[in-house]
């Protein structure tokens, strides 16, 4: 948890993907997030958090469904959305933190 806090409190925007292994839409988002990671490079980080293995973190951020995306910048939540999200929307949100 301390590594997670350190990451989300950094200067770089961090998109957190709260997901579950059994979640179909989460699997749909995997290649989208891989593409996004390649496109944004050093502009931001993408972190995956398995809600079944990290229940306290999921509860802390009130994750009620998966996938849920939460964008942090300097420790603040800048944006959040549940469900399948188009890559361009995710990219725009990360760019808005620059």
C-alpha cells in the first residue's frame, strides 16, 4: 500500500485500473491499456489493481464495479469512470493533467 501511495502522490499522472480476473469488460480493456501505455510514454503511468487481492484499496476508493478507472495527479483524484472506456477518452484525461 505504501508503494501505491507513493506512486499516486508523484508528479506524474497515474491511471489506476481497478479490475478483476473474472471480469469480461476488464479483459476487453487489456489491449486498450497496452496501446495507451505505448502512446503516452513518460506522460503518465498505468497501474492495475486487482480488487479481489487488494480489497482495502478498492474499498478506500469506493470501487463498486469493475473495471473502474481512477486518475490521480499529485495525490488528488482528477477523474474516475466505471466500465469500458475508449482509449481516446483515457488519453485526453491523462493529457489534461500535464
